C-alpha cells in the first residue's frame, strides 16, 4: 500500500540549504542522504519510493520526516553517540608516549595513529587523544639550516642593521632574482568557483618556456621594481642594477643581496667602483632568507603565478608585470623585528 503522506512545505531558505547539503562534497554522506530524502518528501513522493531512491527503509524515511518536522535542518545532522571514550591505563598511556618518541618500525618514516594503535592494542582515537594531550605531532616535520659562513655574524649585524636603522637620506633595497618561472598552460580551461564547489583545474599542463624575474623591494615604502629576462647572467643583473641607479638618480643606494655568482662578476665589480653611491650588503652563505625580497617572492608565487595558466612566456611576463603594478598601488612594507643577536644564536653554527 502506497504512503500518501502530505508533502513537506519547504521555505526557500530551507530548500536552498538542503540542496547545498545534498550537492556539497564536504557534506557528510549521511547528512547529504537525509537532505535528499527531505527534498523528495517536498515533491510529494510516496514513502516507499523515497526509500527505494535513497536506500532507506520506509520506517527510516518516516523517522527522518519526524526529525525534520521537529527540529528542521538541525534535526537531520548526526546526533552524538551515547557512551564515553574508553579509558586507557596510565601504564599503557606512558608506553604509547614512549613509543611515539622512538623510531617507527623499519620501512616507516613516522608513526601514524593507526600503526601505533595496532602495535599497543587500543583504538586509533585513543592514540590521537593522547598525542593531543602531550602536544605530539609525528606527522609534522620542520626544516632548519645553520650557516657556516665564517663572516656570518658580521653580515647578519650589517643587513639587519640596515633594516632596523637605515642610513639617513639613503635608499635601502632588498634585491634578488627569481629564476626559472615556468609558463604552464593547463590542458583544459579552469572550472570557476561555485557555491559549495572550489575552483578546479586539470592536473596536467603544457610547458611553454621560462622567464627570470629581477626584483628590488624598497624597504621603507614596500614598493617593488621588477623586470623579467630570458636569461640569468651577470650582464642581465648589471642591466637591472643600472636601471635602479637611474631610477634613484643622485641618491645613495644600499642593496641587500645574496652570494650568487652573477652578483660578483668582474663587470659588476668594475661598475661598483665607478659608482661609489651604490653599496652591496651580502647575506651570509646559506641564509638568503635574510633577504626580505624572498618574502615578496613567496607572495608572488601564492597569489599570482602558482594557479595561473599561461599560453606563452610573453603572457606570463605580462601577468607578472600586472601583479607588480597591482602591488605598487598599495605597497606594504615588511617590518623587521628580530634583533641580530637572536638570529645569530639560532642560525649560526659555532665552532666546537
């Protein structure tokens, strides 16, 4: 016998929310399924038909109808389960912590909750809660690097001193080149952002070539000057440097840069001797992160280049130029706060 229950009357807001819950890939499967059942109820479908279409039994369909009638959409969400998490003994907890701090079995790079739970005979959620309580995160890995530059302390004090106390009436520039920026063209057009669905792009692409970006960050204002080049040579670096000197004609320039070989070619050294208003300040070997332009390169990658699709190097260059123009409409200075002594203590490997 067919179920002739009255159709549910849904308001526009509830209908839109239920449709979103049904479609969204982030909605839990059970909630999405119950949302679909309610939408079918609103179409005056028979209970047996709804059960067939959703995989529920007619009794479960009736229960979902009642939950929605009593509590609306909130009534469709998963309810907390009864009972409480099983407790583990203090000794077993200590063993789990001790094992976490030791190397995992051969073939594994780190412990997972399930690997360790299987080893000690508890649930993976018990391991997870214990890790949270002891601030243990085996899945995370951070990197560090010491500089072995024999003049590291002197260079750190020099560069950080420029950031914190720039010379009066002088311009301080943080300068470097970002090499081998790829013009990648996705094989299919980007699928745009939609409610409940992020923008999507194909994983495969075509390569159309490379460009290198020479850039200088004005420390005081945050303004960036940039120029793309097909090559990455001392001559290209010197051309960009000459352009900066013309831009700040008559000003004393202090340029922070790393130890790339292109920054110390004979032609560059000869040009510096002929232009005593330009002073180089090198970061220690292995510590290019001390150069503030590197932070801006990170922003360029995240906000402009990484998700782009470029049919040619020329299109990539135009895109980068547009981003530099956009940045300079409202430039943001990078404010250095850490004292040289703090950096030296953490970054410099002292002799034994």
